[in-house]
C-alpha cells in the first residue's frame, strides 16, 4: 500500500499538464493506494527552484511518499547532473523513481540496473573533472603561476600608524579590509627592516653577528 508522488510540468502558461496527468493518474491508480500531485505550470525546466518540485522534494525528505512518478525525465530534471543527484537522494531515502514514457522503474531489476549505470556515468564524469582540475593546477605551478586568491594589498605605513595609536591587529585588519595575518606579516617585515640596519651598525666587523 504505497504512496506515490506525481510530478508534472509545462514551461508556459499557455500549455497544459492534462496529457501528462492523464497518463500518470491512470498508471498510479493501477499500482498505488495513495496519490499526491505536484504540478508546475509556466515554469522553465532550467530554473533551479520550482514551487511544486521544491515541495515534492521537501515531502520526500520527510518520507511522505514511497515512489516519485514523472511523465518524462526532462519534465523533472533540468540537467543530467540534477537527475542523477535526485535519483541518488531518492535511493538514500528508500524512495523509488519511475519515468512513465521512458520505462525506467527502480522498483524493477531493469530499472535498478539503469539507475546504477547512470550513477556510474555520473561518478566517471566527476572523476574526470577532478582529474582535469588537478592536472591544470600542476601545470600552472610548473609554469611558476601562483595558485589561489591574490594576496591582499596593505598600506603598511597606515598600519604602523594605527598600531602606534594603540589599535589591535584585528582592529587594523578591519579598518584596512585585509586579513589579520596580512597585517601581522606586514608589521613584522617593517620591524625587521628597521632592526637590521641597527644590528649592522653595532657589529665591530661591520657585519651582523651570528
């Protein structure tokens, strides 16, 4: 006695979900005891957030349905990645997924096979992307390029003046809009530059003592 969540969508308000819902309702009545409907009208499939789809996902996470039934993949997912991520989430929640026109049904062995194949392809794609990123970083480092965000510029003279005025390192960093570590480093370098000439002048040999 399972509960099924139907999802239907059309991209414009001039279109109708009647054809999708007619097929989905007929199919659901033959297999499931309770049916909930989620319908988005005039909502592009490219949109990240859709009112009814968001409501369906929220109810799925609360385990208010056992199966999600859609007319076609592209009515539900905005991309292959979105489809795979959603299927993996449903799998983790113990919720089955059925695409009516494409004959994918994870309650069957064939549907489970399709799900695992899609998941394997998605993982392969993620691994390829990660490998390319690592290769790109290694190449950039080999070419002498700096990886990461550029170092924040700091007005050392102003930092010194603020420090002499009794400002804390955190206060100086906030006023100059730079990280505290950058302020600390700049003041340390400034102090080292001021200290080195004195050490050189006080050395009998004219060199800094070890």
